[in-house]
C-alpha cells in the first residue's frame, strides 16, 4: 500500500509543479514580434509599426526603416497583470512612419536582449500605392494638420510687362480647430531672372478669412516685390515651410478641457508661372533707356549768373513710381567752354508692397572758363507707362547761364555760345616777354656748416633719447598690466563676436553661439571674472552691486537663456533679429551704467 501511494505522489508532482504560476511564468516561451497597422497603404497614409515582447529586455535596436520617414516614436508602453493566479506581461515600442515613395519595402529586423539572449523579429513586406481617399479612417493628429494648413502664394499680376512690379504675398491659412506654435523655412525661392526685394513682416497679424468656401484664419508670412528682367514664361520657385501645430484630441483632462497633441507638417506654396510681355516696339523713342512706371522729370541749377572759375550745380532728377534702380539717367550736352565733372549719384528710393517709389538724381558740378552766355540745352527723358501701354517723353526747359566776369575768349564777342562750339583762345595773351635785367645775386657756397640745419642734425638725436626712454617705460608698464590687457582683449572679442552674430543672422546655431560668446566676453571685460566662474546668480549679484538697472539685468539674463534654448528648440529669423537688436541695446545701456 505504501508503494502504491508513493507512485501516485510521483505522478501528481509534475502536475502540481506545472500548476504553480511562478513555475509556469518561468517556463513560458519568450516572444518578440512586429505588428503592422496595415501591409498595404497609400503614399499619403501613415503606417504604425509596433514591436512587442512578453518579457522585459534591454538594448532594443529598431531597423533603419528604409523608404520611410519616422514622424513619431519610439513610444514605449508596459502592461502587467495577474488573472486567476497567472501573471501577464507585455512591453512594446511603437513608431509612426510616413512613406517617401511608391513601391515595395521591407521593415527590417529589430533586436533585443532578454535574459542574456538576443531575439530578432521577422522582416515584414509593405506595399505603398498611389494616394488613396479614405475618409472613414480615424484621423490622426498629422491628418488633421494636413487638412488644416494651406500655404498660398498670391501674385498681384500674372502677365506683367518687362520691368513692371509684381508683388508676391505668401499667406498661411489656418483652420480654427488648431493653433500654430512655430515655423521654420525649409526651402526658399531664388527668384531667378527677377530683381527682387523682400518687404519684412515685422508682426504676424491673424485675420479671419475664407479658403475654398470654409472659414479660416490667415496670416502673412512673407512678402516680396519682383521686377522681371526678361520676357516670356518665368517660373517663381515654391516656398516651403515646416509648421509646428497643436491639434486637439478626443480626450479630456480632469476639468473637462480638451487635451492637445503636437504635430508638424511641411507645406509648400507651389510654383507659379508669369507670362512676361515684351515692351512694344511701336512708338519706342530713340532715347528710351528702360524706364518703366510713372515719372516726373526736371533739370535745375543752383545759379544762372556767376563769374568765371566759380562753380554751379546742375541737377538731373527723375521722380515717381517704377523701376527707379534699373535704368540710367539722361546726360546733358553742354558747350565745351563749360568744364563738367563726373556727376554724383543720389538715390532716395523706398520699396513698398506696391513697388519702388522715390527719386534718383545726378548732380553735375560745372565751372565756366570764359565770360559769356552759355545755354544748358533741353534734355529728353522717355519712359513706358504699363497702365496705358504707351511711351511718354518729357523735356526739360533750356537754362541760360550768364558768366559776367572773367577772361573773354576770342570770337565770342559777348555772344551766346551754343552746342559744342569750340572757343578760340587769343594768342597774344598766351606769351610774355622775358626780363632782360634779372638783378642776379651771388649764392654762398659755405651755407651748411654753422647753419641751423647743421646744429639740428648734430644735436637732434640727443633730444630723442629722453623720449625713447619714456616710451620704453610706458610700454613696459603696459606689458606688466596683465589684467588691463586681458580686459582690453575681452572688449575687442565682445565687439568681434557681436559682429560675427550679425553676419550669421538666419543661421540659428552659429548665430546664438556667437551671440553667447559676445555676451560672456562683455561681462568678462566689465566685471573682471573668468568664463569658468559664470552663473546666472553670480551675474545678477555682481550687476546689482554695480547698480545696474533691474530691467537691464533681466533683459541680459533673458538673452543668455535664449542662447541656451536655441540648442533645443527652433528660432525664427525674426526672433534672431530681435535678439541681436536687443543685445546691442542692452550692452549699450549697461555700458553707460558700468
């Protein structure tokens, strides 16, 4: 009987051991696999890839996801529970991918180490087709961003004349459902075959607008004025921006408010084509120099009466609205008796959203040589008016210059000298008789020895000895003043780095590195502390001791914080320009107080 009971116990032992949850968990097989949200998707859809395991591991290495762009991930989640005495564990790493092209791709193997062993997932095939329309699928944050952002290039005129102003305004249309947090340029147009001028946008004002029949908010991000430099079809390259937005989700927080998630989208304004018309040949004046617009023309002088060898200023001026920087001013045709110098060019032109306007001037300095009356003939200026499609010619008034006193040229007889008439000089006044009684005197031959120059050369070097000694003493004192030299170098470096920061505007990393160095070297010069001693608390304490205004200290510390934050978050060109101007202003204010 004892032997029978012993046999039954041995038969039940495996069953009892296998029924123990701890033993069952240890004996469970390790699984590590990949799950795809879909194996076939459109190029405009997103793919979710999830790597799951039933036991915790280390050193997870994902595949390189060739053919896809990782837009989110890795996101890690862990779940552990006990059900009916049985432990359940799950851990996953998930990614959101965006396909780059159509075709067949492979999600490669991922690896992880579990209990000293390395496990790998199996490769998965994914087919990417053309864009699909799938309105029934639940929209992700990226899908909402795609539908809620539109960048549009608004062109003032699609068929301008050659050298006629064209305005391009880049507007971003934003759905009321999302909010934009930041943006950065990805690709900027080059504007080949155009003369271009950016009109800075100093403030981003959002206004209510309509896009494709739906309510939106719009904001102007960039404005540029173009003047086409050749006729025919000219392409305006697209502007591309990466926009960072906050998108609402279906979840609510404890107080019932919407929970937002961040997403990014690259938007492009698309290329635009202008059909540039050539200027008509019919009616084109012979003196046409390429001016296009609406202009006034004048020729004036500072004097109309003067004496010979005196000067007057003649001003040739074109004012109005058009391509003021892109044509040559007409030149006056003056008599040869008037000496004319090269003109001084003066330009007072500002470029607005509608184009260039202002005036350009040539100032001529004229000096008459002889007495008489000299005309400044009428000058013609021609331009093309794109509004009327016709050429216009403007003529200045003839100006008479009266030279009242001075030598009289032969043949002028006090008459008016016109055109390029040559002036004949009286020969009798060109030569003079040589004196026959010169009253010459004997020249000394022993003038050097005993003269002032002799003694100056003899004793002069001795006078320089005390000056040299004073100079050498001062130089040695300067060399011994190590602290003073260090402060001078720091001041020079601050100016150097601030200048370098200005050159690096638009290049975020280099700009903020140079700006931070400039701020540090300025403090090093003024507060006499080493760079290794810097801390915001110490800077604030030292500046307070120096009686620097609290608002200036706060602005200086904010600039240092912006330099640090630039390593982790993107900054716009407008923010960089603002920080540079703020740095110059703060240093100027603190310098007066220190």
